């Protein structure tokens, strides 16, 4: 089954992007040399401290849930590499890179054959080079990944904290993601407690569960179809679009509240790692968008700059309280 990036963009499970009838701009992937927000977090202890030390396998034990779910974001957008780079091509890598790969792999022979690497190899190579650059700069590489798709995503349902599993396409997406990450030998795996995030990393190794990486609390709009939500909550949408950082979802959280808890958790995870480590963190669309804003000191009102598609890979570098974001929403592993 061919899992294309188009499937990763179909059906936005989060209408928290609550489009204004327009396509948002592409993500602002860039280096962030300034110090990130001060966490003021309590001593983190082990990554799994807030879940009593339980691993994904322990949380899954005794569960009879199946695995059926779908893609979250219909929002596309160009990706950018480190500072000064050109927009990426449709398959994730810069077009110039693809041409270079073809030239490098060209082997003169009796028929002048050309051998091309698989897209998964290209994805891994792109990540490897970017991770190495982070390490050479003295930083700790952190891969911030969005879970694979769920059925609610495809149905344009506001998922929130509903504990829905991956659907068939989501399981294929997760398998392709793991195939791209395995050669990188991740040393630390951390996931949201929700099943769709845990299932995305399942098979890569033991993963610690971090409660603060759970999706934004959708309150009373959780489980609503997008069209129903847009028609019933127009007054709220006016306030949200003006100030999502301080406007709470009815019965739920504001982006500011979600950003504080998730950023503190992410910073503590990075502090405990070393440049030789590779940390993989699996979370959710809105949480990832707010983290990308915080790490780059971008106002939360611009959270929609980041598309955060299903299994999209964001590379962050952490060094002495500062963050860089060399790579966002990489989906090369779904191509081919």
C-alpha cells in the first residue's frame, strides 16, 4: 500500500487551525539563537515520573482496543531547512539535493545506467546530516514527531484527548516512520499517553510516557464534526483568532496553558540527554505547533504557521537553554 504525503495532509482532525477559509502560510523553520522561555519546571526526575514509571507496553497491557484511525492535517505548506535554505520540493528534500543525489549515484556502464536511492534512504540521509550538524554545534538533537493518522482525523472530527487508535493507513504511516528512524538508533523515546502516539512509536523500543505531552484539552468541542463546531462557536472563534494564547476553549485549555506544560516537559527531557543521544518525542498537532513557536520565540498567535502533518518529523537542537529548529515537517519517509 503506497502511503503518500497527500494522505498525511487529508482531512484536518484539528480544526483548531480553524481556517478562515484560507490556506495558512508554510512553517517558519529557522534557527533560534535566542534563549527559549524559562521553564521554571519542577525537578523532572525520570521521563516517566508523571505516569508512575509505566512504559507504553505496560499501559497497553489489558487493553482490548483495536487499531483503526486516520490523518490529521489537511493543511499543506512548504518546508525549510536551516537558515538561508530554499523551500523544499514536494518530496521533502530540496530539488537541488535530489539532483545531486542522482548525479552522485550515476554509474557509468555499458548502458549508462543510473541508480537512485530509495526515498526512505534519502529521508534518513537528510536527517543524519541535519542531526550531525546539530551535534557539531554542541547541541542535543530532538526529533519532535506527530502521531500517525486516525479515523477521526480523516472524518474531520475534533479529536482532542479522545483515545482513538491508528487506522490502517496510520499503521502503514507509523511503519514507514519507524523504518526511517531505526537506522538513526534513537537512544530515548518519549510519547504522549494517548494510544495514537504510543502506537506510532511501538516497535522502536521501550518508550516512556509523559503526561504533559498530551493534546490540548478541547473541552466541550471534543468529538464535534468540524462543520458543527464552526457553526456553533462563532463568538469563541472571533476571540480565539485574536488571542489564542489567552483564550480558553470552552471547558478546555488555552494555547498558553498547553504551551507552558508541554515546553517544561520538553526542556527537561532535553536537559537529561547529551549531544551523543538522539531523543524522539511523539505528540500531537497543536502541542507540536506551540512547541515550535516557543522554541523559536514566535508568538503563539502564529501557531498556524506550522502544518504538523501526520508522522511529520521536526528536528530541534538543544544547547544550554537555547533551541534551534533546522528541519520541520519532514515527510520523505511516506514517499515512494
